[in-house]
């Protein structure tokens, strides 16, 4: 990643944090990412953080207070832990998809915050409709309505679009070109190698990928997933903890225009970090 300019805000976006393995990735790798890249804003998708399905208040507070994450987005599993109904409105940093069928107020799907006094940014959380459960409202129209509610002076705008298909993600990103600074997809748990800047204005990647165990089937224990496909057995899935990766994207945004200057995708395997730490230990 190129050095950060004085007029730049740097965004670090983390893909779906999956279960214990994903949380341990954050605890171990995020401090190193902060040290190397000095991000101004850190956003993570936490909808799978609690046992692979949903998020608890305890985990949310770990993300916000211990890990220093500024905004936590979610997706179709946001309500899997029913306790979220008792705490979600306490934290403006926790977003649920603004257009999802079980979200009553679109205002719960975006937030405006400061990364330093006098400089604001917005984060928007939306859900796809293709191959997704429920009668979700149109994400294109939802984006239009939300952008009208964000003051023009807030130039830095980030969208987490939690969706199944690459085509829907790319279509909404193209629809948003010049109106948002950074647009990325989540949900599939598979990182895509297509990071780019649309129209020299909007940074994009189809999917950030999962932060969690990759010796699995999208984060689920392989045996459990095979049982489901081969035997149509719908018993409870359990997240894998084998071969964890930390997947994230960095984007540099011009704070005056809100246009993306550069995007870079990263995949850190924890086994590689273990090796580096072991070598450091032997040299000290």
C-alpha cells in the first residue's frame, strides 16, 4: 500500500468475521494491520461472529472497545441471536441491513461518524435480494433514499452490500459510482481478486471474503456441510477453526472530493504469522 497522503482518509474493511476462529484472527492480526497501515476508519462485518450465526453484545463490545473497530455491519443473519433486539439500538456503531424485510427503520442501516474532529464519514449497510430469504426491499431505491439523508458535506461514504450474486453486487456498485467512495460485497465468504476503482471515483471489490477458518466449506466444518449436501441432513452447523485467514481491504479516499484514490486487497494466513513470530522469537 502506498504511503497515506495528508488529504487522505484510509479505510480498513474486514470481511465476515466467522465464529471463534474469525474473532481470534482479529485479536491477533488487526493490531499488526494497524501498525503497518495506520487506518483512520476500521469497519468489520460481524453477522457471523457468534458461533457463525449472529452477534452478541459481549462480542460487539470486544470489537468496539478492545479491537478499536469503528463500525460493525451485519447481514441476513443479524437477528439469529435474539438478544440483539435488546441492545442494537444502544449502539449507533452497529448497523443492520437498511432494506431487509425484518428491519423496520432504514435509519438503522447507516451511520455518520467523525474520524477526527470536523471530518465525517458515512457507512451504509444493505442486503441483496437475489437468492436471499424474505421480501427484502429494493437495494437500489434504498441506497437512493439513504444518500439523500446524508449531508453533501459528508464526502467519504462506504457501502457494505451483503449479497449472494456477483452480478447484483457489481450492478449496485455501478449504480453508485461517484456517489459513494468505497463499495464492497460481503456474504459469500470467498474473497474475489477484482479490486478496482470505478470511474476514478468509487473503490470496489465484489467480495471481501471471510475472516475465519478456510479449511472448511465457507467457514462451516467440512463434515457438517457434506452431511447436509449428501444426506439432506439439516442438523445444526458448527464453524470450523482450521486454517484461519484474516481478509481485508484498504482504500485511500480523498477527503475533499470523497473519491477513491487507491484500493488494495490483503489475505493474511495465521499460520504464516505464526512462522514470522517464531522466527522473531528465535532472533531475540
